[in-house]
C-alpha cells in the first residue's frame, strides 16, 4: 500500500471519500477514464496516468480557494504532480478538453509557465495535472521569510520578478488573441500563490487561462476571506493582468497585500525615495536600493486605478531590462 504521509484528512466538496471511491463512479467521463485507461495527456508522447492512480495515490492538500483545491499527488512510480480540482466548471465536456489542450500548447512552449501534463472531465471530478515544484509558491516563500525562515535577498527577488514579467509578456503576445470564445492573450489570475519557484529561484506562472475553465463558488466564509484580502476583480483583460502583477510586486517589495495601502504608498513615495520612511522588507542600500525604488515605481504605475494609464507588459519589460542591466 502506498504511503499516506502527505494525506490531510478533509471532507471533500466532491463528496465523502471521493478520492477512494469506486472507479465505476467515473465511467461516464469524456475521454474514457476507466480503471486502467490513461488520462488524456497534453503531450503526444507524454507519461501515461490512470484515473485509478490519480485518485488512490498519496495526496496532500496544498491550498484551497473559491475555484477549487490544489493537491500534491505522489504517483506509484514516485513522481510528484500538482492536481487542480475545480468546483464549478463553466464549459461542457468536449469544450473543457479543447480548452485545456490549447492552454497546454502555450504553457509547454514557454520556460516561464508551468506545464500542463494531463486533464480529466468526469461526472463528479474535473481536474488538471501540472508539474510539481518542491520549492512551493512565491506566497509560501515570502510567508516563510516573514516567519523567521531564510528570507529572499534583493537579487533573488529581482530574478523572480523578471521571470514573472517574461511569462506575462509571452501570454500577452499570443496570436491570435482570441480563439473560439477563448482569450488566449490574458492570464486572468496572477497572484503570488500562482507563481511557482524553481530550485534556481527563477519562477513559473501557473493557472494560465483557468478562469476560462471554472467559476468561483463562494460561501460566506470565502466571501469574508475575499473581502479581508481585498482581492482585485476586474474584467478579463491585459490591464487587469498588469494590475495584479503590480500587486505581486508590492508583495515582493514590502509584503503589501491590502489594496487600501496603495494610495498611502503613492503619497509616501517621495519620503521612501529620500529614506525618510521605511518600506522595503529586506535590507537594501546603494545600487540595489535604486533598483528596488525603480521596481516600486513600476508597481505603483501598474496599480493605477485608471486602467488606461497602466503600462503595457512590453513597457514594463523595457524598464526591467534597464534595471537588470544596471546590476551588471
């Protein structure tokens, strides 16, 4: 029997013991996910995964939000994967598969996006299988540093910022921008918990296009959590992506996650530049401080309440290139 060291007991919104339910419950799924039939792979010669293997292997819940669960799965061959289970899919069976495969084509051609390896659409379970990153998410890393673990230094943060910007630029440069009712040139849900960290402290952006697969299901508790965290909601657009990238920058710079602080930071910007107000959560001085101040300027421009005044990701890339070149 496989180890269950990573299992976190829970009452699943898919029903009691959904992970260990009989395979016959899933016989009606779109791509024939019977007991030993492989899940649909997003690679032509990708690894074969079976529904039985995914549902009955060791699972650890990594996170939960109004869209679904994120789980860590240890397959029988020892391979680690990340599983995204959706609560409320907004498209029908065939459309779900078509959209995931199209999103996978984009992800699997960019070194700064998390690859999608397989997907499943069954009566009670809709999921996507992604690569797993042992360093966890940017949110995990930043939170750990704030709780006494080794914090990221400025150069490490700058490397992550550059990776995220490259991922967004790749998405925003997709052509055609729309395809069969899909917006291919928008991410839709950029936040620190959707940014996975490599061993070399470069980053990969996850969940590209998932807002076009599943809707949010909010109970009273999650609505309160949304209101408390001031999660930014806007139409699915590149300007919205830039805004949320700006929020990620503020989180990286100073742990700012509350929208109500942005106007305060704008008013304090000159004092921050003059060193009269402490802002950055990491030690920085000299050339590095100048770089951090330039990134702060990008963050504030990106989170401007008037969407038309926000910079494009192409302009942001140019500004970051100047910052990176100044460190050489």
